[in-house]
């Protein structure tokens, strides 16, 4: 995959997160070299310039002698590598490296070609620094995690190589790479920026997009199980309101139910006038979620294609301008909206599960078991879903409204984007399980309608599940069933099956 700095689309960032190996567009090399040369000229002038020959943060007024500039850059990396907690997952850490690579390669950071080449080579050869995931407040850059990434480039710390963790200097040597000695400005450029927060937020967006699509599928299977109406998906309803996400969602739901014999069986003389909101309002709720995700995608792709370290180098005038692009407030807001979206996907799904197990609402056997009383059926899986949804509600509280002063009040307002984004993958894992439970319950509900069948799309999805998980007759060990259904959601099999049956993709953030 070729990265053209400043012009990388969402699909490419998604592909890197899922395992693609990026390489820089050679056209960016001139800008990189020009930026590094500008730093050399600035150093030669001898005037104090923040980040090049001064201390950092509150120590910016301290002038550093030319003989100590290399030590200054090394010291900032090692002193700032102060993170704690579990290591970043490798896919997210690789995405962070790619984001940093694309940022530096725009020629506004003053980093030498050789330094950028090492980062690019580490990505290409599968060398991923071990980066503790806690310690950033999302302003003045994601300093601690990016410092750990940079320390590995110095041969300090540890590196993951194909799942094996080894000392960084040994991993580099085994790959035929040499640790760098940082030049002026380089340490600060590498550890300043929003790439940690943005990587986690983009990863959360990818997972949320998959879950949005998965919930469309499980939601339409649940609609069939409850013998719900497709009238609420009529395009005329949604055209009158005008929200793009709602229109796209309704179109997808209607397409997935087309040709259903189950739907045809109760189209006339159904005593029910309206379905519960968890069925009827799927276009409105899921459509609003899609609009949120698209908005977050716009913000994050802009951020991913920007330059967020400080100071920034302008080679045409040999200026180093200090600003605040490292402040991750846009990322924090995007992460908060993704968290809300994830919470609502799970919340609506859990309400459909609860509706299906309640005979008064679904007209199905109690708890979806043929012999209620002797068997508990889906009683406790619904409780599990409720527990996961409630956990996500607590996690969805906005991080961006929090702030705490740091660096002796020099950095007196921070975004909290780092942990706002870091929670998203855990929230997504909870939603995976909720949708897995819904898939089981909805398929079970459809089984009670035999010999009637649903649409080609719904039957294909049920077939994927039933290939490994049979209908629940007598009570059995439920955890393996839930684990298998959850894996079908998390691995994308449910969405892939529906897409194949439909002959086109479900709506997404880049649609």
C-alpha cells in the first residue's frame, strides 16, 4: 500500500489496521529533505528556537548548547517514555506508526530521511514497539506512548516480532536495521502529536462500522422472529425526514427482508397495529448512529492526514513556528461520538433480545424454549446482554469534557482523547457479544415459524449460524453457543454472508 502523505483515504487507514503494510510515496522525499535542511540552517543561526536548542514544556526558556543537542533529543525520549499498563494491541500500534510516518513525511517536522526510513522499515518488517497504553492526556501530544515507540527506534525497550517480544536492540539487529541517533528536533517531532489517540479512535471507528452493519443484520433477523412489519422501512417515510443515514439504513433493512414468506404470512389481518420501537425505529436509531460515525470519520481522516507535532518547520522561510496542533480535542470529540454510537448499537439490540424472550411482546414461547419451566432457554443470555449494555453506558460518558492541568500548569487544558479513544475497542467487544446473543435468539425465534422461511439474506445468515449451533431444544451449556455466535459477529462472517446474499455492500462510513 502506498501512502501519499496528506491524502490517505479512510479505506487505507482501515486496511493498515487490518494488517496491510504501508510504504511512502517516493514523491514525498523532496519535502522531507527540505524540512531537514531547514532545521540545519536554523541550528546554524544559533538563535534560540523551541524544541531545537531549548528545553521542553515549562523548561522552554533553558538554552541548550550545540554540543548537547543530540543528548537533548535522546533525553526527551527516554524521560518521556513513562507509560504504564498493558501494551497497545499490535494492530493499533502499527496504525499509530503509520500515522506518524505519514505526518512526518509531509515535510513540516524537520525529521531526516534516514529517521523516517527506519520507521518505514520497521513497519514493513513487522517490528512493532511494545507501548504501554496508559499515560497520555491527549495534549502536548501523546507524549508517553509515542516516546515508547521512539525509544524502540533507539534500541531501547522491547519490540514485538511476529508475536515474540524481544529487546529492541536485538530485534533491530536481527532485521538488519541500525538504531538511530536523533538529530536536532527529531525526538520532539517523533513523540509529539496525536497519533496514539488517532490510531485508537480509527480502530474504534472500524469496529463500530462493522458492528453497525452487523446490527442491521441481526436486527432484521429479530424482526422476522417477531413477525414484525417492514412498513416502517418504506422509503417515503424517511424521505420526508431527510436524514441521509436514516434513508440508507431503511433501504438496507428493506432489501434484507425482501421475498420473505414469514413476512408475507402476516401482511394481512395482523391484529397488531404497530411494532415496539426496537423494531419500528431501527432506521431512525441506526441511521442516526451511521450519521455520527460518518461525522467521526470525517474528523479522523482529516486528523490522520494532518501534521500535529510542534514546532512546525516551514522551509520556504526557515521558520519554526510554535502552535498547538498537538491538542487532540477534535479526536476526543470524535471518540466520544463513536462511544455513544457503540453504546446505542448494543442498547437497541438488547431491547430486541428482551422483546423476543417475552411472550407477551413476541407471541413466541417464553424465553424461546419449547418447554418453558423445565428449561430456562434464553433467560440468562438476555441478562448477560443487559449487563454488557449497562457496562457500555458507563463507559460512554464523554471523556472530552474532562481536563487536568499538567507540566506545572504550562499545559493547563488537555483533551483526554487518549483514554477516550482507548475504551472503544473494549466497548466494541461488549457489543460483539450482545449481537452474538441477539443472533442466537433471533434465529431461534425464526425456527418456531417453520416451515415458513424468510428472505434469501436472512436464511443465508441463519444457515451460517446453524452450521455450527443447532436450534436450542432442551437446555444445554450456553457459553459455547454464545462464543461461536460472537465470533461470527466479530470476524465479519455475518456481514459478509448478508453482503453476498444481497449482492451489494451494506451502508458504511465511506458510502
